[in-house]
């Protein structure tokens, strides 16, 4: 597949990118080179290769899910400008 100047201008238009005529002319060979590299990748034989997410084996490091500093309800409410019935009191917004 090759890209011409009209295709570059259409892609720029769809992307809402303003490019000049000179920029469009400069982008044609660059995009064709990129597409050439993609075509080279499609020629690589990857049969028998397992899909992977990283090049090294990673294990998810999990910690034990436990509460370590809870039960400080009264200390938290001590910082509130107004506490009502064990909750933060806020001014009424809707009449």
C-alpha cells in the first residue's frame, strides 16, 4: 500500500490538522516508509510464538488486604468544622 498527497490531505482533514502543501509533500515519503516497515513486520514468521505482555516474566506483587490504621472515627471528625450525628455537617445548598 502506498500513500499519495491526496491521502495525506484527507488524513489531515479527518484529524483536524492543518498542513500546508509543502508539509503534505514531505509527509508522503515518511508515511510510505512507515507502511513499508509494517509490511516487513507482516513477513515475520511468528508461528509457535506465545503471545506475551512483557519481555521478562512478571508476577503481580500482592499484599495482604487488611486494615492497619482504622477505627479513628473520632479523630477524623475532630477536624470537621461541624459534626452532626457522627458525620461531617455541611451547609444546606438547596432550599
